[in-house]
C-alpha cells in the first residue's frame, strides 16, 4: 500500500530514508509550536491576545492536517505550518495596529483563503507571482525578518521604549534578559555546528534555566501529558464581521503574501529534491490547493495562515523524496499535541517593571528574523531603481510597526521610480495596477 501511494522505488528511496527525513523536517520547524502561539498571544493593544495553549493546539493540528494532505494529494516531502511573517502580520498589524478583533482577523484569513482557492483554480496565482518584481519579493522577506527580530529584541528586554530617543538599550543585567541573550547565543552556536533542531534545543535550554531561577513555571496539576485544549479558538472566526469594506486591505495583503510565498517555497524545495521536470513542477496546482485549504482549516481551528515551509529542505537534504516524509512529519506534529503544559510554561510572560518579557521564546524570534534577512544579498543594491524601493520596504516594516505599510510603500515606489527613470516598460502592467489600488487604499481607507 505504501509503495502504491508514494512510489518509493520510482523516486529512489525507502521507508527508513523517508522516516529520517520526516523527523529531520519536524526538528527544524518544531519551533513554530511555541513561536506561533507566542506571537498570537501577545496582549492587546499590541497583539492579538489569543489563548496560548489553544493556539498551540491549533498550530499542531493545522500543521499535521495540511502536511498529511500534501502527502496524500501531491506526494511531496513538503511540510506546512502557520507561516512566520504572516503570523506577525495577523497579530501585530491587523489585530494590533488596526485594532481588529482576532475573531474577525480569523474571518479575514478564511476569506483570503477562499479567494486563494479560486485563484489557484483559475491559474491566476502563477500570473501574479511572475509579475511581482524579484526585488520586492526579497525585500518583503528581509523586512519581515527585521520586524520579527525587533519584536524578539523587545520581548527579551534588550530594546525598550525611550521618551528621549524612541528606543534605547534595556537592562541587560536583569535575569530574564540574560536568559534571552544566552538563548540567542546557544541557538547561534548550535546552528554554526549544523545541529538539527537548534532553535528548539535553544528554547529548551532557556526554559530549563528559567525554571531553576524561578522565571518559568509548569502546571502539571492535570498530569505531564494532557489532551489538547483548543476550545478557546476553534470555530471562533467571524466571517460575517470580516465582510466589510475596511477589511479589503488586510484580505488582499494576506492574499498577496500567500500568492508568492507558497510558490517560492514549493519550487525551491522541489528543485533541491530533484522533483522538477523541464523547469516545471508536476502537480503544482494540487500543492497550491493544499496550501489554500490548509489556511482555511487553520482559520477554523484558530491560527494565522498556513503555508509551505522552506525548512522542508532539511528533510529533502537527507533523502526525503515522497509524501511519506510528510506523513512522518505530520504524525510528530500530532504527538506534540499532548505536551501543551510544557509549551505553555515555556511561552509564559514574566513581568519586569510592569512590562511583560518572554525570555524563552524571544531568542527564537531573533534568530528566525536573522535567517530571513539572508535574502537581502539578492537585492541589486547598485541599481537605485531597485535598491531604494527595497530599502523602503525593509525599513518601514519595523519602523511603522506594520508589514502591510512597508510592503505598500515598496509597491508604490517601485513602478514610480522605474517610470521616472525611463525604465517603466520593464515593469509588468499588473504591478502598476496593484500600486494604483494601494494608493486608493491609503486615500480612502
């Protein structure tokens, strides 16, 4: 049955190799089980203020379900989970800056995923993805990385508000901040030694140190292993409330991220695994459908948009070639559901002078942010018409505390600068159209 479903011999692999690849993929992306609820549980008015344990369960379930669907429908060794960057957009921009309730925000995610399914069916996703300038794609990823790292530095107490200079260095002698700094150093050292699951190990080390110094507390009153608690978020999305003109902006912002993020990841991982045929990816439409369905299911369960993870490349690097790799990864996500008391303890905040710090999960945000900055080297910095829109996109995301604002300014500035510099014909017509609608958004919304 396994051979019939996944065609192991045809892909030159076996069950043992796929098992190792599945475990490797899970270890490299398991940090999302703690980081995603850490981001979505940041209290209002800065974040979504969702229940940590419920989001953790939703993260595990949506990741397992979407990854298993990818295995059975597309037969790809690609895992899915709530996307880094999109969870920040959900929590800090839509819920925090815009003041939207997380229930309506989930409705926004659901509506965008429905549009996503339709666009996939009509083949529009490929058209939009090809039209977006590479510079804007790179700058968006780098800008989100800088934004996430900034949030991690704040959660660690390394960066604090200042009435004189807006920002200043925090009290690096405080115990929570020292633990966070130690966590960053630990993860960085492990990554430099190519240790699989370095981020997860770093979180565990910070949590153990925090426990012994009295900052981290675990509630095992109901046992070491417990059934997942998801009642606080499942089925709570407000689709009706999301049907408002004012939410057109966030709906299409999420849609935009989903459009190019999924395709870029799928193609990148498939190319590394040798699954490309003649420059094309067989079954791409099936994989894109899974991506869209995963986001809608995630919204129903109570989490931000689900997407394909580039960490899947860790599994393909050790031999994963079929959906059986994804099956093993999905099973590990399901197993993680029963460790919510540990996850909740690691993700809790610790008050220092009236400010909540998250010393255990903050290092993961800082490191993940740094990893996302890698693509900044792909921006052609010697060409001003490419470099300036990229720079505006990257810097305005953290400086305006809004991913959508940085992206919007990048999309507006790119075609304008190209047009004024006599290079307007190199810009796809769809970019001009998108820029026009973004300008309308600023004017009327």
